[in-house]
C-alpha cells in the first residue's frame, strides 16, 4: 500500500520531470511524419462554414480535442487543474483529471472537486483511475461515490503496465482486470473510457475492451511522453535504458483500433505526442474521432500561462 505522502511526492516528481523534454521518447516516433495530405486545389469550401463542434456523449463540445488526464490531489495540483478548467471552459472542451486514487477513501478533496466544477462551467469532466485500483475488492462502491463527489461525466481507466513495472513501489498485480472493467461498465452509470499512458493500445487489446461495452478507447500511443522513461529517470537511470522507447506508435494504434469499426460502436481518441494542429488533422484523417494532449499543454501552461494554451483566436 502506498502512503498519501508517497503519492504526493511521486505526483510532484512527475510534474517536475514533465516540465521538460527530458521525458520524450528517444527513437520511437508517433509516425505522423510518414503521412501527408494530398492537396486539393479545386476547393469549394467556405472556411467560415466549417463546424468543428462534436457531440461528446450528449454534450456539444467546441473541438474534437480534450485535455488529457494529468493531476490532482494537492493544493498545488488543484491550482493547475483550475487553470486547465478555465482553459477548457473557454475552448468548450472536456478536461481529464489525473488519477483520483487519492480521493477513493477520503473526503478531504471534495472541495477541490467543487472548485474545479465551478471553474469549468458545464464542460465535461473526465475522471481517472488506474488498472491496479480497478482490480481491488469493493471498488464499485468507492467509484460510485467518487463519481458523485467529483462531478465527472465519464470515468477513464488507465492501463499502464510498463510504467508500473519501472516505478519504485509500482503496483504490478493486474489479475482480473478485464472482468473488473466489464463490471465497471455494468455497474456505473457514466460512460467508461480506457486509455494507455504512452505505450499504446492496438486492435487486440481494444477488441477485448470493446467486447465489455466500454464507450471510448484512447490509444495514448508512443512518440510523445515516455512513462517508462519518467520512472527510469526517477530510479536514477537514463534514456539509454532498453525500455525507454517501449510502445507502439500513435499512428499505428489509431489505424489498428479504427479497423474495429465494423464490429463495435465506440469513440476512438488519438493521443500520445499530439503536439500540433497538423497532428490533430492527421489523427482525424487516420480514423480518430477525437484527439487529446497532456505534456504539451502542461509545458505551455508553465511557459505562457492560460493565454498560451488558448491561442488568440480561441483555437488550439
Ligand atoms: C504530468 C503528467 C501527469 C500524468 N498523470 C496521469 C494520470 O494521473 N492518469 C493518466 O491516465 N494519465 C496520466 N498522464 C498521461 C497522459 O494522460 C498521457 O496519456 C501521456 O502523457 C501521453 O500523452 P502526451 O504525449 O500528450 O503527454 C500524465 C501525463 C503528464 C504529462
């Protein structure tokens, strides 16, 4: 069992490491560089009539994009979430909260969630919990309570075996995970999403997950932030480690998961190294419904504050 102090220390170290590019993949890329658009000169489009809004589980959002799950659980991190909440409100996009494990057994954080809800207006908030917590006994009751106190519209389960493997004190017992996810889908009355954290989800994993009825797969592929890398650095290693580049490129994951469309009805999010509007456009062209970014947003927030994340004309 990890103590609260250890969780807080770990979260802070993650934030500090992610403030730089030191945690980027070394050799594995997203693969976006292998794709380019065919130019079409005979355009008859009126660009002002292009509508980027998207129906996100019954709520209309401004762009096919959201801020991926990052942080929470301390006064400092609630401030980051409040800034992100204001950005999300302005852009009318969903906000993912970082792992809410810290609030599973405690009421201490209820006021944080109230503040984030207030700052974000009525944009969708996405909750987050780890695979290692989902397999624990009694989790359904705890998550039902968490959904209420944190005002979330959907819950994401993050799958992060590579990260846990390299994390000091990481939790590496995932026995019963698929059944546990199927139970969440059966028992909780919010959409259930499943994401990786940068090593990717392909069609084999997505097929198993979609069979349980989950509503959205966020591939979170390789080429952006290396989470085995983050933990390797925390352990005193460097980017020459064999597992630094572990994972499947984001573009590969999008294409493979997109191939399941004929069998299941689901939303597909492209994330993992989405760092520009062009990455977003290529993701959508490759088959994604939505896109999301994490570290790029955090870095921009550190560098240029909220206005840096929301560009002048209100577009990313
Ligand atoms: C500082 C930071 C903290 C993160 N914490 C979480 C978390 O608590 N839960 C989660 O599912 N993913 C977490 N992630 C992973 C991201 O949601 C994302 O899947 C991953 O970083 C790949 O996206 P990127 O290349 O845009 O950073 C975190 C990412 C960052 C940068």
